[in-house]
C-alpha cells in the first residue's frame, strides 16, 4: 500500500508523549479506569508490566525471523494466502498492496500444527512456539477485556467470553517489513510519506500487537493527525476493533492506524493477535451501554455478516455505517 491514505486526513505527524501507557501492576480499579479512558480517547494504548515471559516472546520472534529469512521460493510453498498462509505485498483480494510479507494463521492449536509443516523445517518447534505465544496473548486479551468490562460496569466476563468461545474466529498474523530500498525522500504528489501498510481499522474485537525495535506504526487521533508510536520490545500495543465499538455502543472508537515503509537498515517484525467471536455471535451494544440518553446506534448483526462485508471491500474502507440505525 505505497499510497496516500484513502481519506483526506492531515499528514502532519505528532510526538507520542500523549499516548496512554497502562501499567498492569497497578491496582485493578486504577487499571480498569485508565483502560476505559484510553479506549474513549484513542481506541489504543500500550501495556507495560503485563507479565508475559520473555522466553515466549523471544521464541516466537526467533521462529518468525527463521521463516522470513528463507529464500522466496521456499516461503512461497506456504502460500498463497487463502486467506491463511504466506503472502507477499498483495494484501486481501481487492488489489491492496504493501511493502511487506506476512503469515496469517488461525489461532487454534490444530490449525497451527497443520500449517507448521509448510512453515518450518522443524514443524514441532514452530508449532509449539506459535501455540504458546497465541494462547498466552489470548489470556492477556481476556484480562484486558475483563478490565474493560469492570470499567464500563458490565457483567463480569461479558466481553472476554466472546473470544473464549470454542468456535471463536480469532487469528494470528506476523508482518515482516524488509528495509525499503527506494530513496528515503520519495513521496507522492501530496507530499505524504511512503506507507508500508495502509490506513485501516481492525474489524475484530481487540488486537494485541508486539513489534521489535524498528518503528513505523502510527495511530490517527481525534484531532485529525497521525501520532507515531515508538517501538519498545517489552511493551504490547492494544487496539479497539470495530466489533468492540459496536458492543460498547460507540463509547469506544475503533483505532485507525497504518505502518510507514521501513527505511531502517534492519527488518521490522510485528506480531498481532486478533481476538474475534464466533461467526454466529451477535454484535449488538451490551445493555449497560445504552439508555434513553444514549440510544442504540447499530442494528443487530452477526460477526459472520460483518466479516463478509469487510472482506468484500478494499483495505481502509469504513463499513460500520452499513449497520447503523437511522
């Protein structure tokens, strides 16, 4: 997606000093309050003191580097993505392009085990590393969602139960952004930066992202400017997705974000867990989020219905308005 963002936003970039950082070691009430505030203001925050063991992160990163360092022909044996598998530059089915390569996997052990045979010469080692990472990050996602539920005064587990469902549609993706070989000063006619993965919102409930030390991630603020998110290998980034925006009756806003092309001398690796409900799960605002003063904003629909609409279009197209009540 080496292109301008699809909407006419300001290309001005701002420093990241205002990005909320949540310390998970604080008392539960404080953490819940801070998470709700961050979701209302940004739809995004960073997590520190999250308790994820370093060896789980490093094992997953090692397997990622091993895969992406293979010759192109060998990686292509794990693709093309349909939608799962290996992909390069082509993102989705509608001609979207980016300056990256990636693997996309279903977030369940059986599927990971099957896919590992095309991903690694040591399938069990790959499968074990991915499965442990995914399960650990799913647990972290559930913990974050439980904090959100508490902060919104929702019934306990009313959000996390959606991604704990045995038929959940969660997935796991690893993006690899090799150093971009073009001239650093290349921009388009609108003087916008070169983009490696175009502007979009994640359609799922929640995204938990971890990247290495190479930057590029930006989020879009309510003040209509891009905020660069400096990388920190010990931190996780949390994004509100479209489904969570619906469940909270738009109290939380889905975070628009992009990744700039990688002009460093080292590769950028980002690992994302996308927490999604089952295809049959109903997406409608939870009872505590609507009132006579805040009526329901979206009609009832299933995750399967929304997913079909989202993936029928191009990256970055906003689809939730199709489900708004007039």
